């Protein structure tokens, strides 16, 4: 990032509310990235453990299904909440849901996990809309301040954020392995210690959020000034969603948003169960997810650096789609290299390829939404989380009832459909928009 972005001037650790005060943009990107890493290394590891720790009446997987269903519905109003609160305040409030969910795992039962999952759905919707909005506003402000190419800055900031965040799979799973390595998995003492450590990381991440500078969209008035009363606020929200669904650009990118959520849930629920565990055992899941996270990190950083306009984004997404299609085809063919060392490496190789694909989709979709939807940034990122979360919830509920091969067929068909729609979008943008051209 140093080659692209000049060094910011020194500013106070907590920026003043006066908008004329210089803002340290890159400092805020670093803080945002590390705060999300601390929160999600705890949440991600806890999510991976749900199907093995909370097995009574499928409490773990059911709570995840409810969580992502809640997230889907709350995404409908998340843009309004973020506008009212501001992106920074939404980020701070969003951390409370993750804290409550981890705390509920200290006493897991239907009366703690289900309410915590419902509340986390709300908090996740606003924290992710807040994240996308905050990062995009920071990039736009930085590009204006230093007369840089806006698309390149958005891509670079997203590359750093998603690269740092992707480390949560590696660090979180390593931490889980370390604390439960003595066969403590499932024991009250071992898991209690693990979730207490997770809580400490989350508190640190929540505190970091408070040190972010306040960011506002200079192209829009504050919602509190523009819309007075509940009726006006709901009318504004309705108009935001109506505009999104009437926008051909959004309609063409929605399939890829949905696939990006589907492929993440596939890794969490299906790949680890049917590909990693039979070969490497349950203890190998942490290793495979660490490889997945490492390649996700490297790919996110590289893809973010390369993203600057329509041509680069289209090329990178094409490469990521091809890689993911290759993994699905290999799994459909049920290839086995040997019964020796290569057979052990094979799941790790597939995990690496899946990590590359995830890194591509995270960085490029977020960057593209930030470039395309300047007049409703919050609404665009609310659409992102809604269309990512719905397939995730569906997969958690559906996976016990269909075969692995059927799931692979669904994945491949979804990828082909979504990539075809994305190509149509890029062709339309190439003809009608000069903004995204390099």
C-alpha cells in the first residue's frame, strides 16, 4: 500500500468531530482491519466448532441457521440503521452481538443460543453494512485529498482489509487447536477457557472500533436532517430497496453476491465434513481451514492491489470463478491421487484453491459495489449481506437432507449462472460507463 498511497499527516488518536480536521485515512483502515480480525478470529473459530460442541438436538447448526436467517431479514433495514447511527457507531454497536453470542456459548442451551443468534443477526447486518460504507467513504475521501484514482484506492483499501481479516481462519483455528489439543474438546473446562479467551479478543476489537475517525458522505445530507419521523424514514428505506431492484447493475450482480455466500457456507458445512474429515480426521479440519485462511489472505492482498477498474475486476473475478469451478469439478469426479502422502495433501490443495476463490470474491465484489453505487453506499452493502446470508442460511438447513453430490451440482450450476450474469454486467458497463475504465 505504501507505493500507492502517500503517508498521511499526523493526527490525534481520536479525531475531532469537526469535518475540517485532517483525517488519517490509512490509520483508520489499519484499525478497522485489526478490529475485525480480533472479533472474527473468535467468532469464526466458534462457528467452526458449533457442529461438534453443541450437538444435542443439533443446537449448534440450528443456531447458525437461525443466525443467518436473522441476518438476511435484518439486512433489509440495515442501511437505514447505519444512516441514522453513522457508520462508526454502527460498527461499535455491531460488536455487541458477537460478544453476546460468544458469552452464550459458555452456557449453551436453547434459551441462551437462540436469542443470541437472533440478536447477532441484527448486529451482523449493521456491522457489515457499516464496514463496507466506512471503508468506501474512507477510500473516496483519501482519493480526493491526494488526487488519486478512486477505483485504485477502493481496491487497495479492500485488499488490505480482507487480507488481514482472512487471517482469522489461521489464527483462530491455531488457537482452538492449542487450547483443545489434549483431548479437551467437548469438556466443560476446555471449552470454557477457549470462549473466555475469545471474549477477551472480542473486547479488544470492540475497544479498537472506538478509535476510528468519524466518516460522513459528503455527497449526501444526514438522514436525521433529510427525513423527519418514522414515516419519512421508512419511505426512504423503501425507495432505497426499490431503486436497487430496478437497477439493472444490481440485478446482474446479485447472483454472484448469492454465490459468494453459498461458497463460504459450503466450505464451513460441507467441505470440512465430506472432504477433509474422511482423510485427515477431525483434527485435520483446523489445519485445512488454516491453509484456506492463509491463501485467502495472500489472494485478498494481491487482488486488492490489482483492482482499479472494470477490466481488472472482470479479469480477477474470471480467474477466481475458474478456480472455484475447477475445485467443484474435481470433487464431482471424486478423484483420489493415491493412498499415500499425496492423498493427505489433496484436501489441503483444494482448501488452498477455495481460499483463493474466496479472496477474489470478497475484495472484488466489495470494491465494485463501492465504485458503482456512490449515491446509496449503505443500501448497496445491505444488498450484499442480504444476498450472501440467505444462501448461507438455506445451506445450513438443507445440508442434512441432500447428498454431497447434489450439493456440488447446485454449486456448479449457481457458479455458471452467476458468472454469466457478471459477464453481462461487465459488457454493459464497458459500453455505458467510463468511470470504471482504466
